[in-house]
C-alpha cells in the first residue's frame, strides 16, 4: 500500500531532505502546484512489457504504448506519446488513457488525438485487456489489433 503525503513546493524548498526521505521511504508526495503526485519507481517496473505501436498499426496519429499489468498499481491503460508524438521511448512525455472510462492523466492531449485514442480502445478493448492480463503475448496482441 502506498502512503500519500501532502506537501507544497514551498515546504519542499524549505526542507528538501524531508521530501527525499518520504520518497525513499516509498511514500508518494502529492504536490498541488504540480497538479499531481511524485513517487519513485524502478524504471524497469514502469516500462517493462510495453509495446510501441506506430500510427499505421493503430490509426492514431501519435505513437501508442500498450503494456501488461506487470508491477502496475493503476487500472489498465494505454499511453499516448505527446512530446515527441512519434517516439518509441515509453519514458518520453506522454498521457495515459484508462481503458475502462477514457480518463486522461499526464500531459495534455489534443482533442482529436484523444478522440482517436478512445476509438482505438473501443475497437480493441478485448485484445488490450487480454494483453494487460498476460493472457496473450505481444505477437498475438499485434495480430488482433485493428486500426481505427
């Protein structure tokens, strides 16, 4: 279970050691001025079992990242590359779109890209969830995906 600690940028600037101590202890620190929460994750836990999909495969103008559940503590989602929009680097600036309700977190996404991503999810929901749950492998996912 992750403990979320509330803080402000002023508190962090005044006492950075406490901020880093909280992160090292495994706590997430919510910073309203950032519009989000800061936490340490191991890079291999966040991006392993992730496939990068070109626009030709998805019909979405930006690269889409699809992952298995792995160590994730979030609901099933896809990631949308934002900056740069055609990167294959899953750690670049991106937005996450939940498969269950299309909610978006992270970077801002142009409305037409968000709409394309929603259509992609709706068309491929079963395959995306099977991949998330490790019921199919990457080649089976790619075979089952339909572009919008």
